[in-house]
């Protein structure tokens, strides 16, 4: 992810943390449950840290002319 994390990266990290917490709730073995919860907490802490790198303002919309479809038959 580098030094900059986008909103999608943060959403993915938190999605994995949510899944780990769900697995921890379903797990019967205490050691596995603790492992899942520790991993979820680490991911949440990393997401919180990376949230500080998000830009304060929304980026300007990209010029749509740069992304026009090109129909090319070869």
C-alpha cells in the first residue's frame, strides 16, 4: 500500500478485520479466538493509522476526454 492509502484500501482492511471478528465469535478454541481478535485489532489499528494519510479534500474530477473508448479492429 505504500505511504498513501486510499479509501478502498482502508475499506478492505476493515472488511478483513470484520471477517476475523466474525470468525472469532464462531470459534470454540480459545487460542484461535485470541489469534483472530489480535489480528483484527492490528488491522484496525493499521487502518486508523493510514486514515491520517487520506487527503482532506476530494480530488478534482478527471477529464473524461482522457478516458474515451477507443474502437480499434486489428
